[in-house]
């Protein structure tokens, strides 16, 4: 990899006043109350919606790649909704989009009320600054999700998230860092900061009283490298901007040293997983055979 592949990257939690988890300044994290309106009215086209056009101007003006998470309205397929990230090149052109592959079914994250699991696979975008991918939010809990972006050649995998303290904070410093090590790439773990207050109380199905909030979004965004090193995290209680330089040569150097992609045995796991997903699959559990046990005499 040539020296010019050593580039800068910026990791931001709430990077600008205009950017929120669903692309609009006045759009909160809505996917917990199970209310459809007015939240679904914020959905827009990934290709030419207001948020995308706004980000295109910024990307070209500042010569930077922009990843814009939005609530997508797919009008070509019945107007269904998706949790989508639009990737815009530094020339201001829309390179494409990726959709959230894993939808949480835990706590108050009732996202399956709004949209389905993504259907675009694991696209990687060849930008001027490197090959990037976007592992949206809950996908960070699934090692195979990270793996497939790496298999497709990602050098930097971004993980835009909105996650809360009681649910995941103990896991936060570990998951993206482990993914960087396991996949010989850089990972950028991005989380929002603060707390939402909803006008209508809602329950969590846990027997506790109804409440107006989901929990505290703890920020702490960071960038992890293939060698296991990482930047300090951003603040837990206020918005921030993290700017760091990534030497993409490190991806190949660590790959050559640890050779996880050589020793990973993907063909073995592909074969075993192909069997495991069949309805008649029987787990390979070896039990003691009492018939063959030696006699006590």
C-alpha cells in the first residue's frame, strides 16, 4: 500500500447541529414508543431526500466523505421504511447506501415496529480516502456482520449507534476494538450523547411504571486500530469531535503478521453453518456412551 494511503479520518458523536440519528435536527430517537406518527413523516429518500442533498453540498465543500444515517422511505418498493446510512463521496456524489442488518429485540428498542432487517448485504465503498463500510448500531453485537464487511475489503468500518448505559455501556469499549483486531481493519464506534424526553409515557413490559425516557445515551465514541490500540473516548456527557490520523498500511501489516484471514477457515464454517440453518439440524454434541464404558470389575 502506497504512503498516500495514510490519511486522516474523523469520528464524531453528533457531528453537526443538523445531523441526528435519523438525519433531521428535530427528529429524536423515536424507535421505543411504538408510536408511528409523527415519526414516520420524517422518512425520506436515500438518493435525493433533503438530508442527502444537504450532505452532498457539505461533502463537496469540505472535500470529505459523509456518512448520513437516515430513516429511509423506499418508494420503489411500497414505501417501506429502512434504517439506512447514505455514503456521499468527497465530490458530492451519492456513492450508495447500506441498511441495518440486525434489528434489536431487547429493552425498549422496538425498531421492528418501523422497519425490517436490511437486504443490501455488506457493501464496501471505495472512497478517495480508503475502503469504508457502515455497520449500523446493533450490528456491532454480531461478529459475522463485522466479518463480512472485512471479507468485502473494508479498511475502515464505521458503527453509528444510539445506545444507552444500562443496556450496553460495559460492552462498548470492547466490541468495536475486538472487531478491529479480528478483521485487520480500523473501526469507528460512534454513539450519541444525552437523553430523550417523550411527551407520552410508555412501558417497557417489565412490570415497572411507565416512563418518559429511554435511558442515557453515553457517547464515548472512539477509533480502534488493527493492532488493538485505540484513541481515548469522547465525553460521556457532551457532544464532541474526534479527529485522528489512520495509517491504512497498518491493515495489511497486521494481516501479514497475525494472518487471521489465512487461518480463519471460512470454508469450514461455511459448510457447518449451511447445515446448522437447516430445520432438521442436529447439534454435534458428543455424549458419554454408557454401553462402551469400562466395567468396574
